[in-house]
C-alpha cells in the first residue's frame, strides 16, 4: 500500500513526539524527579480506575462530572497522604521501630559470634553500621546516594506532593471538553497515555506480587511458627517491611530475607535455617510470579526485565532500577504499536 503525504506528515509528528518523550524521561531521572512522576501517575490512574466504579462517568453534565472528579481526586490525594503518614508513624512507633529492629539484629549477630565457626564469622557484620551495609548489599555501590536521598527527604516529599497535585489536575483536564489539539499535541498525548498504561500494568502487578509474598510471609511468621511454639520478635515490623521492600524488584526480596533470617537467629539456629528454606522457596515463587504477572502484562520475559534493570541501574543508579520496568514496558508498547517487534 502506497504511503500518502498525510502518513508522512503523521510520522514526522510521531518522531518528534518520540524524541521529546525520550528526552523528558531521561531528564526526569537526571533531575531526580522520579518521585513526582510516580506520584502523579498514581493519582491519575487511581482516579481513572475509581471513576467508572463510582459511576462518575455516567454524569452527563460537564459541570457535574467536573465537580465529581475533583472530589474524587481530592479524596484520592488525601488518602495517599494519610497512608504515607500512617506508614511513617508505624515505623516510628514501638511496634514498628526500625532503628530498634536494626539494633536488635546487631545484638543477635554479636551473641552468635561466640558459637559460629570462623568461616561464618568472616561473613557477618562487625557492628550496626556494617549490618546496615549488609541489608543494602545489592546497593552497596550507592551508599552515598542513599545517604543523599535521606538528607533530601524534605525535597523529595515536596516533589511527591507536587506530583500528586499535577496528577489530580490532569485527571480533571481529561473530563473537560476542549478544542481539538494540534497534531504534535495529539502525538505527545498518545505518548503520555502509553506511559500511564505502562505504569498501571507494571506497578499494580508488582503490588500484587508484593501482596502475595507478604501474605505467605505473614502466614509463616504469624501462623506456622507459633504452631511450633516459636514467636519471632518484631513480627509485625517484618511483615510490613516485606511488603514495602517487595515493591522493589529483586533487591527488596534480598533485604527482607536477610532481616527475617537474622531475627530468626534470636530464637535458634534451626529456626533460622527453617526461615531460610522457606524464604528461598518464596523467592523462587516470586521469580515465577514476576515472569507470569509482570511478563504477561507487557509480554516480556523475566530476563528482559532484569536486563533493563541492569542497564538502567548502571546509567541512573537506584532510581533507574525503580523506573526500569515502567520505562521498558512503555518502550516495548511503542515498538509493538508500530509493528517493529
């Protein structure tokens, strides 16, 4: 079939939009704006998911629909903010005190130094600082970056709040009738829609994986171990940590597994071995869940996602690891839409 002038013109605008989208995605990582992007996408997607279920889309008057979506977006933003505040409060409370958990882990390892063989002692941390390094072993090369992130928590929080607001405003804009956009604006809007769809598929799939992993871990810590008369300390904190670090592929599983095994040593070596065996099984299950849930969502194999994470980590560090699945899903969607792969 012959290519018409209109097709060439459309392709030109698409190429321009691809270049602008690619530059924007790189700048988002380079300028440390990933938290704002993720927050905005989260609000936007939640509003679009909840609106049909709450029958907001059935409101025919534009003003009424605008008010309904505005209220929904406001509620979504408030719930996200309250959830973040609740999470922070939990980990600062006595039940979920992370510094206390780390201190107890260091004490546990210190007690085991007297009975463990030298070959094992060489692999154990010397003090609490070494323990922290162990927990982020997969990110050891980025220890300075982690400290920088902690020091700039306020700025990151401000970016998240701004991102939440932008996501709500974009959701409102979608329900307003407006004049037809130009061809470049339409091409850019298509890129934005594909990115939001990639975010929804990847992030919500990862939440499902983390939820399954956390449920199985909770059953082990709160049901299986107590049946055998074992009550692991900091069980609630361990369950919460498992979920939140589980949102980070691969590395999160390593962190949670290390914490649970070390805490299990406070009971006995046999409990620690049982925990290790259980967590290895869970890790294998998570690998297949990633391949099935995430892979089917973007039609990608597990090795493709791992390769994307490796490249993005080398280029952008920790934010690159977080963004890699979303960026890769978006890139693959663009290539599939043009029938290039």
